């Protein structure tokens, strides 16, 4: 998976962001630059993604993540007690963008 980290947006917008390609292997979403109360994560598609920890799977088992269909967004807290955030697809590749909120 590739990780293209964004830069601080122009015109004084202080919110960091990044776009990450996600496939059938759990992909680490490095949200550490967010350093704010949380992130808004969006699935740019074309596949559904599952969000969870390092052992997240793309199914409905105990390790199955929170499903985020293409075009949907969800807020996530970035508390250190939550641990690292990962995403995975059941098939193909999808693109995930997050922005600090």
C-alpha cells in the first residue's frame, strides 16, 4: 500500500490530511499528524472498507471492522487509548482520505 501524506492546506487551514490506498491487507492509517480531537475519515471508493485495529478483517467475524461503504464518511476520536487505526477491503483497492477535526 502507498501512503501519500498531505500537507497543511493553504489559506490558513490548520487541519492535516492524508489519502491512503487500502487493499486486502490491513493498511496502517497514520493519523498521528492529526494531533486534534479526532479525524473525519472518508471512503473515496470504489470498494467498501473495514476500519479497526491491526488485526482487522473484512468480514463479520469478531475481528471484522466497522464497514464504511464508498462515498461515506465517519468521525473517529484519535485518543491514544484507541491505539492505531487500520483499514482493509474484502477485494480490490479503495482510497481513504482523513482530515483532522
